[in-house]
C-alpha cells in the first residue's frame, strides 16, 4: 500500500476509538506531517501578545505550523505576521527573538523590507534592468493570510478561509476576558524572560497531561513530599511560602480531585476547576496586598463585576490545539510541535498593569515554581513525556486506554461536557477534535 493511500481518512479514523487510541498517532512521522498540514496550518494558532510589540518596528520571532514567522507592528500601528523568509533566495531574515527595527535586512544580499513586509531597497538595483518593479508583491515578505487579535492575544491562521477568531474560540473567550479584566487598568504586559523548554516527546502529551488529574499525586510525589518535609506538615497553611502551598495542593486525595471537575467543548477546548482552594494561593485570600489590589479593581469594574472576575475558578484553560491560559496567576503556556518526538514549551506570565508590584511577584513565583526549567513540577512532567515516547516508539502495546470516567459526562450549554476531575474527558475531547481536523477535506 503506498503512503498516500495508506494515510486516508478511513485509516486515520481507525486510530481513535471511543475508549482507546493507537500509539501511531504519537510516533509516526507521517501522521505528524499530516497534523502540521491539517491542524496547525488550519486552526487559529496563538502567535504572541500585543504588549510584546508596543511600538512601530517592535517584533517577536515565533512559529506557526512548520514555519518561522515574525509578529511585528508596522508604521501604521497595524499588527502583522510575516514569514521569516527572504523572497529573493529564501534565507531566513531575522535571527533575534525580539527587537525593534526601522527595516528588516536580509543577511545574504542585503535586500531590505519595511516593517509591513514591502520591499524598501535592493543593492545594485540597476543590475535588474529598468522593468524591475519594486512594488511587485512577489518581492515582499509574505504576509500570513489571516491575523486577528482578541483582547491583545494575537492569533494567525495559514488557511485562507475558516471561522473568524471569536467563533473559533467560542467559550474560551472567557479565560482571555478574565485574565485581561483582572488588570486594574484593563491592560496586560507579558513579562520579559519567557521560559523555553524542550522535551523528547510528542506535542499531544503536554496537552493531554494538563487536565489529567490522576497523575499529580504520583508524578509530582517527590515535590509533594519535599513540601511536606520543609513545612513539617501535610496541611496547607498561610504560613507556608506560596510554592510550598502549591506543591502540597498536588497531594490532595482523588475525592478532592473529583470535586475540582473537568470540562470539554466540541471544538477540543478544555479546562479544569481550581485545586488551590486553601491558603494564600486561593481566590479567597484576604491579605493587605490583595485587598489593595481588589480596591483598585473595584474602581474600574464596580463591586459586582470585580467579584465575578476574581471568583472564576477555571484552571489550565486549553485552547485547542496548543495554548494554555491560567488567568488566576496570569500564566500562559504555548506548546510548539517541532518533530513527532520533539516539542518546545514556552511559558510566561503577565503583569497586571496598575496592580501592586507584589501581585507581579506572585505571578513570577508561580511561573518559577511550576513552569521554569528549575521547577520541581514541570521537570517531572517532561520526564514522563520522554518516557512515554520511548515506550511507545517500539512495538508491544498498540492501544492506549482512554476509558477512565467514560459514560459519566454531563451535557450542558454550548455542547459543554462536565465530569469528575479524575475522568479522562479532556483527553477524549481533544482526540475527538484531532479526528475532525485530520479527516476534514481541506
Ligand atoms: S536571499 Fe535575501 S537578499 Fe538574497
Ligand atoms: Fe503534572
């Protein structure tokens, strides 16, 4: 059977059953290429936040599907996404991750481009003869066809057609609204110094793990034990440093994880409830810094809306296929697939502009404790993803079970399904969406 025929919709459909998934979807390089084509080149993919490009010429290098791109603010203040590729001979143009330019200059033959991508100058122009047209779009850096921003979060799609961003996000506009509305000025700023970690495993492992509430007690056992040891107690206390409280919270029993709950939507988006329900990391904290912050928020939003914003207990909001938002601690995580067995995780946090500086310190503390390369939490998870990849790439076990909590979902509005926290509902939700993208006729 040749490759083209083998990877047809019928074949792909057979890889995901209601209660199990075939290991091929994590280890087969051809399936990974199909994912790049049918998911990451079709869906709206998060590129960056507008606060990263506050002025004309500010740019950030990023990725969409298998392409390098540049998010840039042009001279008309418009946010653009350009391919990081010279139209002359194909060299990449930008090497720095971020910066500010008057023009982009190719390192090969020095063609230069305005921040909107149009051609500005060519050395030895006379060599091209009098008919050479500088305005010809073939000589401009390529613009990504669709770029939209929601509350400052910039997404792009390589597909010329498709749903607009708000329709695509559907119920997941809520966490983006919530994280933004937590700012007393209504403005967020991405803190410089995003962490980038890579692991030797498939990109889906990270998304599937984020709302898997049975894993923490085992995978993060050493961190839980260490936290209990340094504080001398397993109880969560206001006296513990915040990271200790966070790590202890991972050790709650399954009955409490069940109460946290998990949720999934037909678009593949998922979220879980909050498990930080005690101590100074809970939404009911009442310390002086938080009271000052709350007063500032009330000035802008009023009492009722402030209570509504601060009481939203949604954690690890997963926007399919690769974005995770934690509004309560202003965290963002983006999963960038590189190859079938290599993935980069970018993690950062936002400053709530106008809030007391201590609020920013809490966010940075959270980022360091949970998402940094030195974190006791993310290092555990990445180690497990490496192990899963190593295990799945060899023959032996072909079908991976997905049945935990199956048949117990409660159906709500907008197709939202809710289940006990220990259910694998989020995993099944993501794989259903995976199947829809992978079998769609584009
Ligand atoms: S490849 Fe860019 S100027 Fe020649
Ligand atoms: Fe984990």
